[in-house]
C-alpha cells in the first residue's frame, strides 16, 4: 500500500472465538485513503470490534526525553510530524499536492467507548533503549538549540539506525501485542503503521492466531 492508494489494506485473523483485523496505515497519504480508513473503522466498530491504535506520547515539558527521542528517531519531535511533512513537501507539484497528513483518530471514528491508544510512552521507549544500549548522551548544544533553530552548534550524534529500529518498532510491537492479548477482547481491530505489521504478524501467529484473509 502506498500514499496514493485510495483504499486501505487489512488482514483478518482468528483464534477460537476471537477475531482480529489489522489495518496497516501510513501517516501521509491521499484524502481518499483516510476516508476509506474511517469507513472501515466505523463499519467494524458498529459490528462490535474494539479499536486499538498507535501513538507514542511525551510530556511537552520533559525536555530531556524529547531530546533523547530526537536522537532515536532522527526527527525533531518538538516540531511534530506535521512540521516535518511541511518541510519535506515544500511547494508540491503534480500529484504530490494530493497528499495530506493523517487526521487524528478521533476524526477517524475513535471514541472513548470504542477505542484505546495502546502504545508505550516516549519515556518508556527511551528507558528501554538505554537499558539495552546504554545512556543516550546529550551535550550543551542539544539543550541550547532546543526549539531554537537560530543557534548553530554541534549537537551530539543520533543513535545507530539499527538501534533506532529496535526502539521504535521491535519493543513497541512486542508490548502492543502482549497487552492486546492480555486484555482478551473477542473482536479487535488494530490500526498501526505498516512497519509495525511486519513485526506484529509473527507475534500473533506465535500466540495461536491464524491468518484467514488478507487484502493486499
């Protein structure tokens, strides 16, 4: 599935009397794709499915965690994904003009009654990263340039890419799958980034789920 596809894909699993639908999504796509995502979320929740969705939260005053998260992701999280998108897609031409940011899940059919943000916090991601690889070192420049692009200095380096993947996908995938299984709901729909699907699929299979159908 790509950014210009107008329909989302899904995979349907079963384990005894439990049903699971995973919809891998991308965060920047054409409006039609997000309309279809909302349609599928609405349809499934009306059938009694409970929605779990991703979202790594961080407190805006926790400067150290935000700076360490920047080293892990390679993205300045203080500015948000929307600002990063605006930087990348400056003066878009042709079909690039059709791309938009993913709406909030509350605009895609999520309510307090039918859904839950199931994910680690950024503080937890950083803690688990440092447990495995050691402390992420910040320098004076990292703090001085926090939210101030006018300051020019040499920041400490980002973490190795393979370590970043461990922090942002592998440990989150394991946590999310474990928690969803633990909560034990009979009918579940999950909407997570398509990179997470690659890690979640084998984890559900290991836990006795069978892939019944997949629209690709």
